């Protein structure tokens, strides 16, 4: 039933993943489109268009996009400057339907870690407890669930903004943000390589000592 199906996109710093989610939560027609978050506005939006593939998924009128923050999820406007700077302030909810030539599209946005956490909570045998979800990719994301319900604030912290909170590194006692310490971008910076070279760089014998003392 395509009328009840949803095109789901997961936007990351190096790729946009998409799939067609059916009423039974099955995922088909999975796609992975490379994207460079440093690219210009037109190139970035074009990758979103390609991943959506609305023209090849006829009958679908709903799109859900998981996006890292900061982001105005209600209005569909990115507020990021550290990633996807070229679309900062762009109302994607208004721009994408026109670019896709589908003014009828119902596009919703959600925090990427919250979306990942919601999926995780759905399959947990017991959702009565507390679940902290950390997503580690180009950047770091976080979401907190209690009894299966998303919790946005706790102890004075906005959970979705934990990526920019101070995190103490080992060794020199310096303080960096959690994103600096745990994300792929932060790790690549610490090893002085491009993100694409990170898997090979981490495998080097000198990487462990460098990561332990960076501050």
C-alpha cells in the first residue's frame, strides 16, 4: 500500500541513506547517495532529491527526514554552521516539494539520533526503563528515552545538544567538546587526516598513543 508508505531519509555528513518504509515497518528499495556536507546549496539539495527518488516511488506522498542538529524540525530549517553550512537557514520543507515537482508531498523532519532511538526502543523487549542512544558518525548525536518516550531535557541539559558539551580528554587535561572527542570528524582531526582516510589511520600502530594523549 504505497499510500500508507513513507520515504525515509537519514542525512549524514558523507551520505544520505533512504528506504521505502511500509505499513508493516518493512524497509525496501534502500539507497545510499554520497554527499559532501561542505558542498554548495544546489549540490547538497540535489543529493536529497536523488535519495528521495520520488519519481521512482510512485504513489508515495509522505517523506520523513532524519537530520542532525541544530535544526528547526517543525519548520524544516537547518541551523547548522559546522556541517551543511550552505543550507543553513534554508526552508527545506518548502524547497524540496518544488524541486521534486511534487507540491503534494508531506515532509516531516526529526532529529537523527531520536529517530534511531525510536527504532531501537520499538524492538526492545522491555521499554519500561531508560535508554540513552548515542550515534557516532561524521558527528555525534544523542537521544534519551524513558518508558519508550523521548525526553528532550534532563538535569539542565538539552539531550540533542550533548555533542557540543565539554568532554575531558585523557592525558593533558584539556577540554574539548564531545563531538571533538567521539565523532569521525574529531578523530580525523586528531590524527591529522581526511575523514575518508580514518579507517586506515586508526589501524596504524601510532594511532592509539596519539588518541590517548591528544588534548
